[in-house]
C-alpha cells in the first residue's frame, strides 16, 4: 500500500504543480519553508543536546492554540527533553514561533518517504503527537519504524470527512493500527474513529482542548480600542472574526443600519485568510463606509467610527475582549464555521450562522445552554440591532458563554495523564501487532 500511495501522491503533486505555483505567485502561499517541506532538516533542529524529543504536529492557528497548554505541560514534565512543533500554514507557523520559540518550530515534510525519513533520523522522537485528524500514511509509518509512540490528541472526525473515511476504511485500517492512542473530543468522535478503523481499546474521550485555550496577550491595538471606548470616541464594537467570501457584504450592510442608531459604532472585520485582505479592503472601499486598516495603523493613533479591517495575523483573539458582540465567521455561508471559544472565554454574546458543522459539538454545547444566538443572512441585522438595544440580554448571553467555558474544563489534565501513561509503558506488543 505504501509504495502505491507514495507514487500516487508524487504524481498528484507533479500534476497539480501549476496550481501551487499560482498560489505562490498570487497569494504568497507556500513560499516559505519549501526546503523543510522537501526533507531538508533545518540546522536549528539538528543542533541540540536534549536526551529525548517529542514532536507535536498542529495544522494551523486553531490547533496551535489547542495544544499550547499541552506543550507547556510537556516541557514541565520533561525539562531535559525537547518539544518541537510543526505547523502546515504560515499563520500557524507565526503563532507557534511566538509561543514556543523559533528554534523549536518548523514546517512538516511532504508525506513522501524521501522527505519524511530525514526528520525521524535527525529528531529521533520518543513520541509523535498529532492534533485533531492528521492521518498521513508515510509520516505514521516512519514514526513506527523509528520506534516512536504515536498519539492523536483532540481527535475529531468532521461531518464533511466522515463519509469519505467510511468509503476507504479498508485502506485506512492499516494506517490506524500504527497509532497507539486516540484521544477524542467527544463520544461521537470516538464512535466515528472506531467505525473508520481505530482499535476500540486505543480510543478514549478526553474532551476538547479548545475549551482551554490560553488567553491571548494584550496588544497596543487592544489598548487603543479600550482607550477610545473609555473616552467615548467609539462604540459599540461588533467583532466579526474569521469571515469568508460572501460574508463581508452582509456584515457591511448590517453595519450600515447599525450606524443609523449608533453613529460611533465600529465593525471590527477580520477575514480568515490573509490572501483576501486586499480584496476585502476593496469591498469596504466600494461600500463608501469609512475604514481603517491595521496594516496602516500605529499607536497611539485613535480608533475612529467605521470599519476597522484587521489585516494582520494573530491579533483577533485578544480583540474579542473589547467587543460588545462577537460574530464568528464561516457560518453564514456553507463552509462549516469556526471556533466560538475565543469570544466565549471573555464572556461575550456570540452570534453564529446556520453552518457550524466543523464545530458541531462545541456549538451544540453552547446552544443547549442558550449561550449563543444563531442567525441567518436575513436575521443578522435585526438580531444585532435587538442585542444592541438590550444590554441585559447581552450580559446574560455573555455570562452563559463564560459558564459553559468553566463547565468544560479538564481536557488538558485528561490528555496529559493519557500521554504520560503512553510514554511510561512498553510498546513492543503494539509494534508487533502493527507489523503483523
């Protein structure tokens, strides 16, 4: 299976290379870390004297936030060891380097033997930790061949990917046998993992690490917003985070109507993908609504009424603290939504659209507690206006959101206990089973 998979993946990469080149040229994607992805292990990873290494892989920003406490706890438990973190996206890479240090963060290799093998030869990890559902056959195979234990933390199987996994479960089964431990977000995720081939005895439910994200550090931008609000220069503030194509137009129309009754209101607009920053700026400009751009703003410049375009990376989470209402993007269009936890940790009233299947379990917990408001494209404006007119309702929604956050604590402790047990026990029986 592995030679055929590698050949097909290599051919797919060759055939799709024009698309990758276009992405590099038009959007600046994949320009950084090319050598690392092709198997060139950077010197900063080779030059270390740590007795043991643990490799943690997180795809993007959300996964980096989720595994932050785990990385911190592993550093405490293994002070003589080294924890290295790989991320696939540039945004995840930036955040990971800020949190874990540049010398410990890198781009993962392509899932081809010639790229994967050098990393296991250089790092010799005792444990490979994968966040959520990163099932890469060659990565898993070489981890097993190198003698590393393998764990998937915060494991999930989304509604979108589950049918595909089921169709190919016979092919997935050998790959799932390579993994020693699956720590699932929910009972439903655990059930799905078993259905697609994970051995039942290796699957546990430990909860969702994204409920325990580390609060973001305050920035000069947060302080500037707070000062402008305190001085009466702006307000209310509506933070619309992780927006996708098709949502900005709806949000701008909503803001236009909000401004009629709240002339000093600010719409803090944060597109999900950096390559859309310029396009969203054009959309705002053509609307005629005055706006500022984070990329052109510097403290102590004031925040003005209008739209504030957050065309930066890594600042959104902290800005929810100053918002009166938080809208979570990717949910008014059929893209599955994004995580509500960043706004909920500050006890803010949260709005989401009807498309939230990517975070079905988290959203359902909030929904059952009446801790968020589900809106449609048609109800967005009246629902926002209603909340702005009813401070008590905003307070109640925010308080319920904070209570949900408190009620879901404990995933980090359960995950760490399972990882430490895995590291402490002998694995030859599992290795034999897998090779057999």
